[in-house]
């Protein structure tokens, strides 16, 4: 195993790592992609709208962009923001950054000016590759980002004039860049950073080494077997084009789950179908899957699964999904009622979900318990455990609640945030673990039942209530389309369990009905005490719950309630 020496200078904004075993294989994301591109140059690599690219084309365009960046004074260690909706250029920009040992920084396209200014400055952006439609917002924040010295604009149908930003047009940058791959040696210590908003606070950048993200989140180059031991093994895993896997995810590339999906596909020489819709459209996604012969669809939780289930049930024969083998969820575990609906609508296919986060990568795979799709219960990976407040592993079957902790291939920490890093990354028994705050119990058979993130845990009358558990129970009611659960102030109990519910069109429900449905699934103290009905549930573009929004909506509604 590699011995890694970690040091950090947070004030200057960079991490330094030293690898003790100099002769060990180098797992660098750019090197790995180039191995696949050289082995399968004519395999389809990427489909995005009307654009179709082979591995040769994707590699050449990202190489040309990389050389343009070098010629513009952007190089190793520099941070390059990517501010765009899903399109082929997002993938090219990411690969180009890795090729020159720079770090692509994902920018949330929903951010307003103050949020953008914070991320741009916090990430120390040296360059920005952006979609023209965001020109006005970017122009407004540039004076607050003195580190930014080069901009590249992707054309779109907005008609925005980006000349005031002194931006180079993207296609010009690619056309003028050299196709030469003479970039020099790279390292497994090169950095990967993903910014995530989380459930509370300002966005934070999780910093990984290339080697660690490859094994910790990208399945080690072999989704169907053991991780590779040497980079050149990737070439031997490439299948003939007629056996090539085809993958689709609706997730935006500005989130880690979207990036990880495309990288996993590229490292196994798959064809990745990038959804380029401006909003989530389940029927359009299913049509795309049918048209491209997709084998695997990756979604994020109920927010994506519910409309897909509705579309499948409304017209089961509309789309030819005979090629589909698996529909999986990552980043957010499917609730049992929703997973049951998907399994009925997709007989003979695998409907699976796994659990992980930006800080941990892949923690484990959800397994069934007490029925075809009960949960949220998952198998613990070999390097994942559950520990109590004393950092001691909880005993299986004891019912004790602890926090998930993972060791092995984990991040270095949070970018320029030593306090949060020291709180989240701890030493247990001489090994370094990451503990982002997910609570769980360990069952007698060694599997773990996920309870939820501690930052959104509700304390009511001294009892801990985890929102995900209550939300899953609420969704068993036929009138509930979607729901989030938050704590609202209560004079006696501290917090009251409050359900923010979006009902299905044409259906209604009330608090007593919902409590009756939940009562057979969760303990009485977890039942919602208050109900706020809304027209729609706000979630992030990746489909994750927006608990801050739900808490604000609940607070506003209850402030006008005189009962």
C-alpha cells in the first residue's frame, strides 16, 4: 500500500502530498483516460444532443483545449471553473484540466451573484469556462475575483455579448490549440476538487487526490469486478464495440454524481449519453434511453425516480426499453414505495441504489430487508464502519446509533477550511477516517440502516428524529407525490416534526390521514405533528432535498397559523 504524507497550507490555498513508494503505479485521471482513448479510438464515447464523439474525437478536442490553456498561462495547480449546463464542452473542459494537471471546479449554474462571487474567490479561480447565457452574472462578480485571469465562452442561443469579459470563444480555443499530447509526467497526487452546497452553510470544496477518487468513487476502472492494480490493465478490459456498455444519467455535471457517472463510463470504454434537457423530463429521458439502447440509467433518489415511475405507469409500452438492464440511484436512497413502483414497472431489471457522498465516495450498496425493497439498509464496504461518540465501532444488533466513518481512499480535506477538515477527518486506531455526519445503526447481520445526516436531524422532546425515515413513510400514502420533513420550533418539545408535502394532482390529504399511514411504519414520536401543503418540492438540480427551503416554507406557513 502507498504511504502518503499529507501537508496543507490553507492560507495559500493548496495541498501538498508526498508518496513514499516512488515506484508504485501512477493512477492519474488524464493518463487513465488516454489509455482507453488509445485502445478504443473509434468506440462511441459521448452523446449529447446532436453531438456524437468517439474516444479519438473527445481526446483530441480536450487535448487542443488543454494546449490553449497552457498557451494562455494556465497550468499545473491552477483552478479552472466550469460554469455551464450539461454539454460536451463540460466533459472536454474537465479532461483538458486534468491533462495539464490543473483542477476543474464545478460551478452551480443556479447560483446568484453573491454565491458565485464566494465560490469563484474561495476556489481561487485562475480561469473560467462558461456558457454565454451566464455572461451578465459573471460580469457582475469579476471585480471581486482578482485571481481570475483568463475566460473562455461557450456559444449558445442567448445572444449575450461576452466581449467585455475579454473572453476567447470556445471553438476558437479548440481550433487554435495544438493536438500534441506532450504534457510531461503526471501524478496520482494531482488534485480533484468537487464543490458541494451540503445541507447547511456555504459551499465547500472537497479535495481528493486522483488516485483516491479513482478507487474511492470511480470503481477502480472496473464496475463489474475487482479494481485494477496497474493503469495498463484498463486496456485489457476494453470490450469490442458491439459489447460496449451504454450509460445515461440525468444528473448535471456540476454535481459530483454526474461527473463520477461520466468518468466511470469513460474508464470502462463505455458510451455515455449525456442528458442536455433544460429541466428534468422523465418522458424525454426514457425516450433517450430507448433511442440510444441504454443499458444502465443512474438517477438520484425519489426526486428523479417519482416522475420516471409515473411516466412508466402512464404508458408502459411507449418506449422500447428492452436494452435496459439496470436502473440505479446514487447520492440519495430510494424510498421503499418508490422502489416498489419502479420494480413493478420494470420487471426483470435490477432496481438498485447505493450510498455515498462527496466526502466518502462509494460507501455501500442498499440491500432489501423484510420485502423486495425495504430500507434504507445497505451493505457496508470493507473500509466503512459505524462508530459512536467515543469513536468506537457500534456493536451489531445493539440498536446503538452512530456515525458512518470511512478509511482507505478518502479525501485530503476541505479546501481552505482547516477547522471543518479537522472536525470531519479524524484518526481512529492509527488510521485516518472521514465522518461527514451520516447517522446509522448496524443490524445483527452486519448491514447498516441509514438514518440521515445529523445536520437536519430533528430533536423533539429529547428524541432524535431523522427526516428521511419519516419521508419514506409519508410517501407510502397514495396522495403524496413528494415530501420533505423538517423541525419547526415548539415551546414544549423544542422542535416539532413538520411535513412539507406536495400532493398528486387531483388528490388531497390531511394530517390525520398521513399520521395513520405512517403509524404502521414508524414510532409514534416520529409522526408528523404539523403539515404544510405546497404545490411543489424544491430540490437541487441533482435531485437532493433542499431542507433550507423546506424549513423556510414551513416557518412562513406556521407563522400565519393561529391554531
